[in-house]
C-alpha cells in the first residue's frame, strides 16, 4: 500500500515502514509494546521471558544491533546488554 506524501515523517522513508519478514513469527507480535519499553528501575524480566521462547530472537537481536536501536528490549537484551554485545561483536570481527 503506497504512502502519501502527507503521511511521511521527516527522516523516515516508506521502505522503513514495511515490517521485516521475521516479525510475523515474533513471540511479541501480540504483546503489549509497553512491556518492552520499560522505564528505568522497572524490571525487564517480563519482556525477556517473552523473548526467551521466541523463534526469531536471533533475527530480532541482529536487527536491533544493525539499526542501533537505543530503546527497549530486543532479542532478549536491554539497551545496556546490547551495547556490550555490539562491542563484543566488533572486537571479534
């Protein structure tokens, strides 16, 4: 479905709005997004529990690392955990 010019948000291209194919199989597809975007001090355990059994956890984490996602739990990792993982991957390369 094409996106009209008046629906565009500055800095976001129409192809950015198309979900990645792996998202169809994501365990979080029907979950409340607020579970994954927790405030400081709130536990990430509920989000991580959903991610633990997700069949596309690796793809989700890879996406978050590649796009430098700054907020939320992605692929079972918090922002801080992803920064550590990104550093580990850079050093291993």
